[in-house]
C-alpha cells in the first residue's frame, strides 16, 4: 500500500489494444489483473489502438496510439500520403509527451517483435521504437512482457525492432524461439527470461458437464494470407487455406459432427461467412466471442479444437481441450510443444483436408490422455507466470518492493 508521503506509481500500457484482436486484449487483461492485485495504488492508463473500447471494457483512461486516424488504411491519394507523413512527426511528440508522464510503461504480450503477418516498418514497429526511445530519454522504464519475436527479413523493420528491444529496460519472451530470434538479430538476451503467454494467467472456465450427445468441434479460422514475405502470393495462400478448411468442416458435417466456428479478430468474419455459405448445414454455427474469456468458454464446451490463430490455440489449451494447430508460424509449434501436443500441428499454408482429418481422428482417440497432459502443463504455466509477475515487480517497482518489506518488518 502507498504511504501518505509516497506518490502513486504511474503505469502506462501500450499496444494495439482495443482494436479487435482478442489475443492482444487478453494480454492486457492479464497485466491489469496483476497490477490490481500486486500494485492496487498504481495509476494506470493506456496508449492504444482502440481507446474507446479499452475505456469501456477495462475502466482506465486511454489515448489513441496514432494521431492520423487512417494509419492502417492503404494511402493512395496525395492527401492520405501527406496525412500519414505528418502523423509520423506528430506521433513522435505525442508519444514522448505520454511516456514522460509515467514511471513505468508495460507492453503486455503480443507479437510486437515479429513480422509473421504482413507488417510495414512505419506502422507499429515505428510506434514501438518511439515508445522505447522516449522511455530511455526520460528515464521511464519500458517493459516488454512475455512478448513474441521472430526473425525479420525486411531490413527497416528489423532495424526498428532490434533498436526498440535494446532500448527497453526489461524484456521477457513467451517462448524460447522468440528469445533466440532476438539474439540472432543482435540483442543481448543474457538476462532475458522465457515465460508462458500472459493469457495463461487468466481465469479458466469450469469444464462443461457430461452429455449423451457428441460435443461440438470448435474450428478457429483466420483471414490468413501468409506472412510479411508472402505479399506476392497472398491471395493464392488465402484461397488454398480457405479451401482446405472448408473441405475439413464439410467432412466433419458429413460425419454428423456439430461445428462451431471461432475467430480472434474482426477481420476473420468474412472467412466464417464463406465457410458457412459453402458448407450450407445447420450443424455449422458461428460463435459470437468478444473476449478471450468467451473463447475459452467455447473451447471448454468442445470435444476438440482445430485452430489457426495463436490465441485461439492458447484458449483451447488453457481450457484443457485436445487441440490441433493449423500452424502459420513457429510460435504455434512452440506453444503446442510446451503443452505436450507437438504431434498435432498442420501447416496453414498447405492445408490438406484428408491429412488434417486423419490427424484430427488420431487426436480424438487420445482425448482422455491429452486432457490429463493439459491439466499438468497448465499447472506448470500458472506457477511460471507467478514467477514472471514477481520478477516484474522486482524490476519495475524496486523502491516499493523495499518499502513494502520495511513496512512488514515494522509491524512485527
């Protein structure tokens, strides 16, 4: 608790939060839970992509990440190009002013040091660089907490990401591959630790009760067009992915299995619509999930899950449901290996519906065994994240940690 003579610590949270990506918002929710439990006197606000949503859902003040509101739309007209260019200059001052008002800024999870999906260097990588550079300039501690990272081909993006990581006061990663990637890009990671994804710190929904009828199969879909280096083949990759997933869903329906389609971002909705229209069966329905908690409840009620988006996988695994990954990046493979299900990965770029169906049936045959494995791995993840939050307190709030220990000694 803050003493009468101690100013409350000012904590900012930063990222593409409140913008429709449920995984990003789940990471924010986990960090807010930690702050409210361990540092209840902290004054918290956000610099984020969707300030209105963050204010409404989490009850904290929030400021828009970019001055130019069309930041993530393609700029083809001269006015839009000029607006974006001016926005970069304005954002440098806006970010610096926001960072200067804080003692600590936390970037909660997310794949902020990777480009496994299409990404432009002057978009979020530039925003992250402004944050970390401002933190170093004004003495504000910037913490990249359980973030994802991957090797980056684009030279400009790689330079911005590398510099941002070097300027951060604290770094931890959600898998060993991420730490290795940053080391390969020239960042000293000797003091950086690896912990599970922050979403594993969220509450777990109760398991659904037994029923006589078969439970649904949750299929998590994605507006998948390949990665940052696949722009020339993006539409081809998307058509192949959509065709393979549609054929798989149709095969499940022909077996009489109810299918529940999941998304993880608003951009995924057209994929759901396309599959429902193509399969044309009352057995195929779409979940209306607005949070990771909603996704966990859906996956907890399922007999099995097949999913693409990283945080769809996290939700299913945390719920303890046997899961098969349509893997689009090494981070998905690493997550499945951490949870003991590395045998159940299928490439999202080359979806083979027949092979996928074989893997799915093999998964279901081992359902009871895999559920027990997930119970054990989830217990370990919970323990490891408790260590992450203790380390975060020591790194970011040392004066308050010392003061709290002193207060305890005084009361003895």
